[in-house]
């Protein structure tokens, strides 16, 4: 501890206060992040370890711009009615079978979450799910929980499915394909296991057959056919560019902006309204966190921590254990607190290990799996969970209400079962996780 | 055209009144809502038919997916829709605290502009604490059609 300087203590104190404000919700998390960033820059300048320019450079532009572009693309897709259309057809395919409906809805939400923001996906699907269940006369609670949890799991599979993955991919220079190859397999195993577990845990609620699903019609689901074609074409271009962005030497953010530009030219939307649909609060929250952690990094504290951890991880035999430990710690912390601050803090620590000669590739995958799966443990573990809980309350159906205890009764087994499966895949195929 | 000439006098809702009584007043006077006067005699809120329906009869998911509903939904069993039970409930739990008041000397054009600004169909006309009536878009339209607008 003798190497810990006054600057390190100060920056750590600012980070702890800012994170305490974020987690305690005394202030809105964005306000707390901005407050922390402003204090970190001011104090850093006074003490000489941080500057305004360094704070600007600490913000990962690739993450922020990619998120902004994807938010705008979703904002253009949503009013076309594509999600409504999908939900009605899923209901028809399930033919009133509650178990099939759970599998189909969860699969749809998971697949969409692999490309689009999973929070938006759940925001759109949750009220439709309640409506479907109301018409089929079945309890929407298992479906809402399954959608939230499986969208969290689905989002963990790709570079763009979850903000922590974006940050990890950007920091580790990991391509979309590499993310899909490394994370796709464990996520698929966890997904199948989770669906099986949910069918078992909700066996009583899913036992009774639903009513005839013909009460839902897709005739008026699509509100703008031309707009839908154009936005799907633009999204298709984005997805293709994601697959080849590394070959073309373009950042994922630039790839998404190419698709966005195409959409803007083809659709000519009301720009004021489009910008109004962007979740600026989330973007500023991330920017604030990057600046706070940038200050701690500039003080040298994260390097010091990295050197301590490097002693453990330098031994190749211990690398697997370090990765598993990181995955479980990340998951358990993500279940109780926001996983973004944890991810933002861990990224420079892991990057610091690289300079000590540690192969950090397995740690990136462990971190991504941990923060991706941990959010399922509690109702506050992920934003999608909060939306599912809120929708269950708004439904006005007493049997649908998801209480924190009810969530944990399902969420904790799902989280731990998912972690066990992911750990098994990580251990059995560790060689695969040692590369990027 | 001043709104004092076109406002519709109504009773007010008071603490302890039943939803049925208040609804009846709205239906009889053809107004979307009436003011609520609390135990101290202050005009402290409003009863709105639209908000009553929103609270009790139409869940948010139905509103969002209304365009997806087929014609064959007559067996939808909303636990909310139990008219007798609803009419027998106290009006106090359905009162909204936001009240927009207008002076009787306001011009109708100003009333229409305020209705647009607040996305509402009706406003209350008060002179100090004295409630005089409700002015609605339809009452203004009726005044135009029946030439009451020429009265000054």
C-alpha cells in the first residue's frame, strides 16, 4: 500500500462517492455520473493528475456513437409496426400452447436483442405480451420474466447486443465476428438451459392451454410498409457491415452510421422527432462514467491494481481460475448493481494486465459472460427486468404481479444455472477463449 | 365571444359522492368532466370521464395493441368492467389534482388555444373562488352555430 499516492486515494474517493450516488439512487444515475466527472476533472486539474483534454479522450466515442446510431435506427423501425406484426404471428404459430408461446416469444426477443438494444425490445414486446396473454386467458408473468431474462442472455452473444459488450469490444479491439464466435456458443448453451429451466419452474402456470389466438389480427399491424422496407434494408446493411467491419478496417460505430445515413436518405424522417427519441440520458451516463474512470486511471491507481492482479493471472495455470473468478464476481455484482460502472472500471484494469505480459483474451470473454448473465438475478439487475416488472403491475392482473421476491425465486436459479453452464463451457473449451 | 356566455353550469363533485352520481351529472350536462370541491370548500381537482375509463376499463396494453384486436373479442373478461361496482365507489379516488381555470371574461379563442395547449376538451370557468361552469369545444361550436357568438 506504500505505493498508493495521495492522487490515487483522492481519485478513488471521488469514484466511490459517484458510484454510491449512482447505486443508492440518491441522484439520477446520469446526474451522479456528470457530477462525478466534473469533480474528477476539477480535482484532477488541481492536483495535476488529470486534465480536461484527458477526460475528453477517456470517453469511448465508438461506444457512444454506435449506441446513438442504433437508438435512432430502432426509433425509425418501431413506428412501422414490425414488432406488432412479429408478435401476432408468433401467437398464431404457438396455436394457444403456453409452452410454445414462451419458447417462441423468448426466441424472438433474444434474436432481436442480438442486434438491437434489448431494453427497447422488451419495452415493445412486454405490453404486447400482456395483451396476448389477456386474450389467451393465461398469466403473463412467466412470459414477461422469460422475455427480460432471455433478452439479457441473447444480448450477451454479440458485440452490439449489450452496452458492456460494446465497451469490451471497443477497448479490446474485438470484431463483431470474433464476439459472435466466442460468445455465441456459451450463450446458446445458456439460452437452451435457461428455457428448459423456466419451463420447469413455471410448469404450473404453463400447464393450462390458452384460448384461440385468432382474437389477434395482423391486418393493421404494419403501419408503414414502405418505411419498413427501407429501414429493414438499412438495418440489413448495418448487419452486413458488422460482419465485415474488421476486414474493411471500419469501426462498428462508423458501420452503424453508414446504415443510419442510408435510412435518413431513404425515409427522410422528422429529425427533431428522431433526435427526441434518442436516450441522451444513457449516453451522458456512459460518457460521465468514462471520464470518472479515466481520472482514476490517470492517477495510476488502476495500473497498480493491475500489477497486483497480474501476479495471479501471469501463471498460465491460474488464468482459467482468474477468468472464472472474474466471471462469477462480475455476475454477482451485476445482479445487485448496475453492470455498466463495473464494466467501465474493469476495462482499464484488464488492459493494464496486458502490459504485464498476461493474455487478457480469456478475461474479456469472462467479463462479458459475467455481466451478461448476472443481470438476471434480481429485478434491479437489468433495465429490461424493471420494464417487465412495471408492465406486470400496469396489467392490473393480480396474478401477473412480479414482486422482488418472486423475481429472485426464479432469477437466482436462472442466474446460477446460467453461470454454471457458462463456466462449464469456458472450462471445457478454454483454448477457444484464449484468443480474440 | 366571451366564455361567460357559453359556459355550461354544472354541479360540482364533493368528497363522499359516488361515481354514479358524478357520472350522471356529466352525462346530463353533456360535459367531459366537472370540478371537485374538497371539504374546505376549495376547488382542488377534477373528475374526468376519460380518465375514469383509462383507470378502470382500458389497460395500457389494450390501448397499445388496439389495432391488433380482432372482431371476436366479446368474451374478453376485464375484471375492471363491473359497472355497478364502479358506480358505487367513492369519487374521491378518481380525482385528478390538475385544474385549469379561466376567467368568465376570457375570449373563446383564448379558451380554444388553452385547450390545445393542455390537450383537453374542457376547462372550468371561475370568478375568484366562485365556480360558474364548464366550457367545452362543443359548447363553443354550438355558440357559433346558434349565433350566440354575436352576443356581447
